[in-house]
C-alpha cells in the first residue's frame, strides 16, 4: 500500500512536516544528514529550530581541537568537500525562499535508520 492510499484508507492526516515539503518527519526537520535545501526549509518554517542547531554548531566549533573545523554541512563545489556551517548557509541564502512542495527522496521515514 502506498502512502497516499494509506492516508485515504485510514482516514488520517499526514504529519505537518510532509505538508510543508519536508521529505521525512523524524528529528523535527533537524536531521544532521539532510542537505542544504532542507536546512533552508527548516529556517523558513521553523526558524527557532534552525537557530538552535546553528548556535549549537558554532558552540562546538568554538571549543577548538578536532571540532574547530567540523560542520553539519559540506560544500562540495569544485570536487572537494569543505566544511559549510549553518551560519554561512544562512548568510549566503538570506533571501532564499523554498518551494514547499518540492521534495526529493524518501517521504516515509528517515534514512538515518539504515
């Protein structure tokens, strides 16, 4: 049974994150394995959640050592992966609006389970 048939048959409303275009409903939209687009979606719809994770990431980097150059995201432009902080993502995309109906990949569960 596919997702839409299940909703109709059971008469339930899907979780609101799906209605907002999030590809899964786990982690409250804060999956550390999601990409840039999903972090921007989180910032658009739940800015307080985005800010909480952004600030946590900055605190971890400020501790120095191995954490100093770590980030949740990676910039893979040019064929090399470089750390990309949520703060930098936010700065570079301050005027970006996400299409709430554009999703990619899994729309049933989190791929972190695998």
